[in-house]
């Protein structure tokens, strides 16, 4: 059986906190990594959403001003400090689906990118996909200052 010495070790609690801490450390580090990645992903998504909204509103303003919509949206997206997109943006004048399908006074911009997350990149080096879209259009045909943005954060 255990004997006197073994029985004494079983009752001794010295070092149990160190053992528990060592066992919990990987879980705590994983939780911190997932939290950090979630915050980073949310920030990247909001930046891309704002970029899509700004481009859609620029396209709607181009409609009001009788300018080239696609070129205006592309120029807005090419601005400095923007996140790198994984694919070319999809710019629809008169969206093909949704509540504004076929409306020639509406511009929809869809963006997709890859977010390189610090913790997730250990397991998925390519990054995590992010897709956003924004729709903006004229409330009245060719009416300046009558622009609406469907689902925009600021409008």
C-alpha cells in the first residue's frame, strides 16, 4: 500500500496551485488569442463595411451628377489607407437581387477580403474571409442631395 511516506504526500497540498496554473495556462492563452482575433476581425469588418458604404454613396452621388458610376466607385475604393481586397469589387448599377433588384437608381458594392488574424494564423495561414456589401441610391431620379444608404452605419 502507500505506507507512511505515500500517505503524507497525498495529504500535502504544497505546489497544487502551481500545478493547477500550469494545467490551465494553455486554455487561458487560447482564450486570450481568440479574444484578440475576434476584436481584430470585427475591426477589419467594420473598416471594410465603411469602405463599401462610402463607395456606394459615391456611386449614388455620381448618378445624381450624371457621371460614370463604376469609375467613381473604383476611384473611391482606390483611395489610400484602404484594406487589401481578396477579389475585385462587385459594383452593380441596378442590383441583380434583393429589395432594389433592377432599380437603375441604386448602386450596390460588394467587397471581399482576407483578415490575417494573429492567433488563427497559427492554424489557418491564409486568413479568414470577410465579405461586406452596401447599397445606396437616389430617392428621386437625378435629385441632388436625395441619396439614401440602405443599412449604412452612419446613415
